[in-house]
C-alpha cells in the first residue's frame, strides 16, 4: 500500500498494488478492496511489515443474477473454463483454469461457496476437471478434505 514515496499510501480504486500471490501489481476496482486495503495501509503507515494478500473478490447483482467472483485471471491467461451446475437455470459456478489449476471462480445464483473457491485458488493445486464440474463432489474434496460438505 506504500507508494514510491515513503509517506504516501494508497488503497481502493486508486491503488495499483503488488499482490504477493499473483506476483504482480494489480488494480482491483471493487468494494472489497476499498473496504479491506485501508487496514493494511494504516498498519504500513505505523511501520508494520504487512502486505495486502487477500484474493481479489467482487459481488454484483444484475437484475435476477447475483454473482460473486473470486480470484484473478486476465484475457488469455487461462486455457480452460469448467462449469459446475446448471447454466440453463442460471445457477452455476464458472471456473477459469490454467494447466489444471483454478485461477478464478464466479458463482452465479449459487451461494456460500466463496471460501472453498478461494481455497482452490490459493492452493495452486491441479484439480480434476471432471470432479470440479460434478456438483455432487463437494469443492473441499478437491483439496483433499473429505470431511467437509461445502
Ligand atoms: C455504478 C457503479 C457500480 C458498482 N458496483 C459494484 C459492485 O456491484 N460490486 C463491487 O464490488 N464494486 C462495485 N463498484 C465499485 C466500487 O463502488 C468501488 O470500487 C469503490 O467505491 C471504490 O472505493 P474507493 O474509496 O477506493 O474510491 P471512491 O469511492 O471513488 O472514493 C474516492 C473519493 O475521493 C474523492 N476525491 C477524488 N479526488 C479528490 C481530491 N482531489 N481531493 C479530495 N477528495 C477527492 C472522491 O470524491 C471520492 O469521494 C461500482 C462502482 C460504480 C461506479
């Protein structure tokens, strides 16, 4: 959150911040960033050794579609899109993958799945695309956590 000037910090839409997980600077112009980055900027101002490493996230409601996007992928930065759920009734999750690893997921009219999607993104583990597409396989099972149902 610290700029090239040691006494100037930035958070929210204006910040093009280095993201440790992604290894690059990104600008995430969404509410979650504006809410969560200032805490880190404040700690940095106090001299603490901190980094903003939350996985990018946003929500949006478009008429009857409610969506949450977790992760980060650029155009051309993926080689596969896997759908889980029903596209015909517009209740599904879309996953963007590269070399079998989940880079981002967008849940559409499906709820309470942000945590396991974020875990899939941060794990960087290759996942089986067929199991990822199978709604009967809990997302956490793809991370080797068979005792969870989410
Ligand atoms: C139409 C719309 C819909 C959106 N929908 C969603 C959504 O569904 N989900 C989501 O996650 N995000 C959404 N966003 C994005 C979200 O609103 C922004 O990411 C968030 O508000 C950014 O907050 P911020 O504090 O970084 O910037 P801002 O909210 O832009 O605040 C910056 C403030 O700085 C002030 N300012 C500018 N220049 C100066 C100056 N020189 N001196 C003093 N003050 C100054 C401005 O007046 C403003 O009040 C939406 C944005 C828009 C415009």
